[in-house]
């Protein structure tokens, strides 16, 4: 959901630099009801990859992570044709990590969280050409 100058909702799709859907793309296409907005997620991806849990608990294998980055707007379609600007994003994520067969918390990149919650919020300035 986007509020403010753009009041719209929809879903996001990770895409590569050519705009093709991919599992771990560096760009994000916001597929909204009134059109699409393509953003450059390179800075956010880097911030997320470097983020470390801020309050990890070894006894419960729980923690949270936050990251901040800017996402320049690349382009838009339909109601968002000619859009330019940038959004400063904050990503917050809480999780319960699985345990290894030895009982330790598994924090590897391949480990699938037992449970997770996340939210991305942001503010920015946009204009339409």
C-alpha cells in the first residue's frame, strides 16, 4: 500500500535490470492498480545483505533485523508514466531461526525461518514529467 501523493495498492515483484521477474532481483516492480512503478533496489539489497540481528537470543533462536536505504525510481506506466524521484526505505524484519540437528540456532543463508514478519516503510519525493 502506498499513501500520500500516490494512493494505490498492489504487490511487488523482484526483477533484474532488464525488468524480467527473478527470485533475487536487484530492482522492484510495484504492480499497482493504477499502473506500475519500477525502483532501483540495489542500495536496499546491499543494506539487507550487510544487516545483522540487533537483538538475537540464542536460547529462543529469535531476533530482528533492520536496514535503511534509498530506492531511486526508474520508471512508471499508466498513471505513473513519467514518474521520477526517490524513496528512503526502512526495512524491519523479525524471525525465529530453525535449529540444527545438534540443537544450535541455524543462521545460515540457506536456513528457512520457522516464522517471520516484515514490513517496509518509506518516505520520498516524486514528480510526474
